[in-house]
C-alpha cells in the first residue's frame, strides 16, 4: 500500500518517482535530440530540407495528436501497462533507423516513436499523482515538471556528445536502449487504474487528434511557407473547426474524453495556458539560441549543448519548491513572477550582437530558467488538482498536449519572424550575387556561410552582412516572444486563482468529482504486482 502520512517515501514510491522522471526525460529529450544531427543526416541520407523538418517534427506531431487518447487508455486499462507498451513502441521505433535509414523511412519511424511517447508521457504523471498522497504530491509533481522541462536540454547535450564521438545513428541506438531498459524496469511498478472503467470516446478521440494535428501541421509549415500559404491557412481553419466539433461532441457524449467544462475552472484553465506559453517561448528560444551559438559564436554542436546545460539547475531546483509557494500564495503569484522572468529574459536576449560574449547570454538564460521553474510546476499541479484522481491520466495528457502544441507554435513564431527579419535585411545584397548563390544566401545564415566558405576570403564581407541580417531577425523574434510572454503574464495573473481560504481547500478535498472523501489523498486502485 502507498503511505498517506508524512513519513519517508516508501521504496515503491521512490522507484515510481525515479522511473517516471527517467521516462519523461527520455520522451522530451527525443523531441530535441536530432537538432544537432540534421547536417549529418542530410549528408548521409540525401534528405531535403523539408524531409529534415519532418524527421524532427513527425515525432512531435504524433505525440501531440495522440497524447489525450493515450491518457484515457491509461485511466481505463491501467497506467503501468500503458507505460510499458509505450516504452516498447518507443524502443522499437528508435531502433528501426538502424535498418531503415532512407528519409521517408526515418520520418515513418519517428512518427511510430511518437505514438509510443504519447502513451508514455501522460502515464508517468498520472502514476505519480495516483501513487502519492496529497501532502507529498506537490513536491513529486514539481520534480516531474522540472525534469520534463530540462529534458530538451539533456537531449541536445546527449546528442552533441554522441555526434562528437560517433555518428547520428548512435542517437537512435541510445534512445532504443534507454526505452528497452525502462520498459523492463516499469514492470516492477504497482498498477493504477480508474475503477469505474468508463467507456472510451472514439468520436472525441478522432476529432481531438485531427484538431491538434491540423494546428501542429500549420505551425510546422509556417516558417518555410509563410502565414498566407494555402496549406497553412487550410490547416489552421481545419484545426479551429475540428476543435469546435470536439467541444460539441464532448458536451453531448455520455463518457467524454475530457470534461471541456474543466477549462472554465480558473486553476485548470490558467494552468493549461501557463504550460502552453512556457513551452512556446522555451522552444522558440532554443531555435534562436542554438543557431546563435553555432553560427555567430562559432561553437561546435557539443559546445552549444554544454552552453545550454546551466539552464537545467535552477529549473529543477525551483520546480521542486515552487508548488509550496503556490500552496501558500496561490497560483497567481508564481505564474506572474515566472512568466515575467521569462519575458524579461527574452528582452535581454534581444540585445545580443556579434560582440556579445557567452557570459552576457548566460545571465538571461538563467533568468528564464528560474522563471520556467517558478511557474511550470504549480501550473502542472493546478491541472492535475482540477480533476479527480480517477481521471488523472487525461489531466496529465492535457498538460502534455499543451506542451507539444505550445512547442510547435513557438517554433513557428520564432522561425517565421526570424526568417522575415533575415530576408528583409539580406535582400539588398542579393542582386549583386551570382544567380546560383542568391537562393541559398537569401534562405538562411547557415546556407550563406557555406557560400562564403566556398568563395574564400573575398566573400568575407558577405558573411558579416549575413550575420548582421540574422541578428536583426533574431532580435525581432526575441522581442515578439518577450511581448507575448509579458502580455500572457498579465492576463493569466488576472485569471489565475489566488490563495484559497483553508476552509475552501478542505471542502474541495472532501468532494472532488464524486470521489470518496479520502480518494483525493490516495489512489483509486493500486495493487502491487
């Protein structure tokens, strides 16, 4: 049985927390692990730029589309078994590129791996929330949120080490081995399941997957095609329409995939918004800063990853204590302080130039890291606490879907603003270039520097001009993300709940979604197997 007191964690709880954190790190690390490997993949497989984009984003698309039904499957059939199945699928998908290494097969295997990730991610959080008593749950969720946030950094760092010493194939080998080992270790965890075993919602599952998928596809294609491209506009409209259909369906079915009325709850709704904005800005930042380190400061992929590594410490440490701040002051205070810190960090990033040193960049990165730790863990806890324990799988999936959609939209905004700013500044230099050089120089700084390298010292002035154009686009992108974050901080702070009166907290704990009075503090059904 799981302890409900303030005693030390049991061995089962420690194992549950450790394996859940390792599994979520693996899933989030896989989102960013291939960023540093794309040049090698292109050289070895002949993948085009569009194919490279989908080798990375096919994983994110599958994860975002299927994470809600993945959470529902865990609630109904058992979160441990869904976690194990997801890890097995993840491991098989990661191993497949060892024998299927053409660009189209790489895209297909990444999509397959994303399906496994969609089963893993909500299961990890819902196992934690079901396996820990209420008084311990905040710290456990905080640690989970902290390591989930730092997972992308660890993915970039780990892949940088492997690329430096081996090849891009080693990244897939590492992910496959990690998935296989964790799937075996997960067999030792206790099972957790919703005892009511509500019927699945196939129509809600399909409409939610299609709605999220359409929005993510639009976000993925924006940087390359632009906001007014027919595909982007069509996918955006389809996503909105399907989202409306999903809401209508969920209000009418007897057993909805998720009670859409939860989004009107101030804690649940504002928590979802916080997570979305935080991942939007974080992945927008990664897209900018990794290119800045490599193309402006001249860092190798591994050094670029090491330059991001310090962000992990404040993120994890503050994530562990932030839920206590939310308990004392309510969600409003850490949400505003965290998002404001992230926004301030983006405005400081907007001041970089060719003469900026790494230490000048490190300060804003640490400020943003602290802000992420301050607001994300309380937001995740608010999402989970807004639902009964029996439905924590779906609540965890909402948290995860918010992360994936936010990441995709953040990359879209960051990439499109960067491309527009770069294109605007580089345009005057294009007419004087040979026709064969105009397109690559106009596309990106990376391509421009390749042209400069082939031309030799005579083209050095073009390289400096291209760097200046990139920095212009980067500054504009950082400013847009900064204003977006500060605006969100103000709006969310006005919406998020403040500190609850003690009596209200007690009352809410006595009657949550029709559960027995003690159900919120314990586990719906946990059996050691």
